[in-house]
C-alpha cells in the first residue's frame, strides 16, 4: 500500500523497487548491505530519497554496461 503523505523528494519501497527494476526483497538487501539508506517513513513502510535511488540506479546501470 502506497503512503499518501509521502514527503516531496522521496519514494516508497514499492516505487524504489520499480525504478531499480528489482523486487522488495532486493531493496531490503540493498539497505542491509549499506548501498541504500532509508530517509523516513516507518520500519514497515520506509521512504528513500529520490537522489539516493537515482544515484544507485546509475551506478547499477554503469556496472551492467561494463
């Protein structure tokens, strides 16, 4: 379920997963490995900063191209 009171400049876990082209489990693993940081929300419904997600997406895309 998407949160309706999401702060500007943030994405839900579902939105983050869609943007990265991965599942929610992978988003949790990225957080666990320190590659992505939560920037708000709750433990069950975290938010991620758009800039952080975009930077991770670019990094992953560059790594795949190499």
